[in-house]
């Protein structure tokens, strides 16, 4: 008996463009920048004072107002994006009761967890003493608590944990969630990533390691993947959450199927704390494993949503890996970079980008990559989407992510087809 098919039936987002999926993608299609001057804390002396910050965030009716004030922002983002994804998948309060909730799970990870709670607790400890720290300090800093609290609200008693692999976190969670469904462990899993790093320690930590752009005079143009003048990434935040569901279960519920998860894989460069292997070999290994898991061949793929953070080293390592996998077919593959408009959401990034991929599949429109004024020559081994959106019928899309520590994760999505035929042979890449 083969593995069960996994489809996407819902999406939820919290982003610098708000919490509405359609509005989020419309902003991307229009090439708008969501990068703003930081308002969360005074940072006038910092060399980087801008980010893809979420401002004036309203939890609405998704979280009790008293609880919302207590919990860390990354938990707020997880719960709002998760519940909006459930709404999108027609999992409303009344319909939850009809589900076998022992077969429903939550896997929403975070790279850094409750950073704001940690900063506030540390300040209290230093200035007021250990016994003045909130008793919620530990629960609200640990990375699993977003998934845990969402499950408590919904009564989901199936698989529930967080994976933390830096900027690859959300893809790791999506892959693990899909594997639970493929094996028959669960029918529905809420999965993705959430991050809230825009606080004094988060910004400072990335500044001192020289990771962030310092293009203060034109911050909306600071995130510039593949541009020769790129000088570092722009920090972002938020949450991107998918509802993955077993195909027959989704059909029985009569919900709209937004796309199909074909497969995915993870790997480790085992090379450097923050840099990927320069020849892209870690990328190659990961994608080869994902192709095999998905039952597809390289020529099936015609769109890549790249990790493309806008760092001098990382952008080219990634392109070199893609080219080694796809060879002469690379010229037929459209490629774009969501981070050019919203910055780098760290553990949330791949979840948000998965939403961009599913929207591309459903609209047949690819958003542009902005701020690429002087592209690296290696970009033109592919068919980059620059400046303007493009119409494109996606056959198979690759969403790729890399994380500090050498973590790689590749996932493949496609339009749902009733009678999908997969390549079962091993791939000669």
C-alpha cells in the first residue's frame, strides 16, 4: 500500500501586509515593499533601523484579549494565522466537533521563540530581582508553545510539536506534517512557522554578526536578492500556516483543494555556522532527495520560489545548487524571491513563501522580485521574474529554504489533479 496523498485545504497568514491572504498576495503582485522604520523600540543609534515589522496588530476574536496581552508575539502570530487557516479550510467551531480530533495535529515551529518575553524577563531580573519575573516566562519563550496553545483552543490531540531549524523551520514542519499524514497517523495537520524577532536583542544580534543591510537611506530598496549591490538581508516577522489534509478526508468534507503537496526532504551541509557550501552541493543533495520523495523528475518543475535572502554569499550558493540539479532545463524555470518585499521572516519565512506558491498555483500569476537593478550573471541561467508580475501556469513548484547550521529543506507543490501520475523510477540527475 502506497503512501497517502496530501493536499492543501487552508492557508493563514500574519505579515507586514496584514492577515488577509488575498490582500497579501495582491501586494506582492504589485511589487510593493512592506519594509518600514522600526517602531517597536527606540533604535536611533543602530546602523539598521528598518524591518518588515508588523505594526498595529489586532488579534480580533481569535484570542482572548487578556491572554493576548500576556503571550509573546510569536504565539499571537501562530494562533491567529493558524485559526485563519482553519477558517479557510472550513474548520469552524461547529465543524471541529465532527472531526476525529485525535487525528488532528499542530506543527508550527519557530527559530527563536519568545524573544520579546526573554528580553523583558531579563530586564526584570537585572533591575528588580529573580522573584519579580513573570511565572509565564518559561512557557512563553519555548518554541513549542504556539502549537500547544492552538491545540488547546481547538482540542486537537494528534501530533503536536515544534521543529526549530533557524530559517528552514517552516519547511521542516511542513515536511514532518505531511509525513504523518502519508503514514496514516493523522487526517489534518496545521503546520508552518512563526517568528517575532523585531526587538532590541533580535536586531542587535543580527547587526553584530554583519548579517543585516545598512541601506538606511533607501530602506524600501534594501532587500535586493541577486543584485550585485546587496549588502545583507532585511529582518521580517509574522507567521505562515498551511492546513495539510489527507486527500480522501478532504474530499469527504467537500472542501476546496488549493494544491497538492508532492513531497519534500531535508539535509545538512555539515559545513559552517552561517554560510552554505559555496558550490551549492548541500542544495543539490536536498533537492535530489525531495525529487525522489515526490515521484517527479527535474523537467517537471517550472517554478522556484527561492530562499534568496539578499546576502552576498547565500544567494549565489543557492543558484549554483539549482543549476546543478536542473541543468539545461534551468532556462525553462521561472524564479522569484518573496523576501525582496517583506524581508526575511526567519522561522516563518518558508511558511509565508509556501502561501505565495499556492497563490501562484491558483492564480497563474507570479509576483516580481523587486530591487534587482544589476543582477548577478548566474541568475540568467534561469528565467527570473523581475520588476513586473508574470502570467505562468505552474506545473510543479519548488519552495526551498536554508537555515543557519547548514539546514536545507525542499518541498514540491503542484495543482491538484484527480489522477496524478508520478514517476516511480529512480532519478538520473
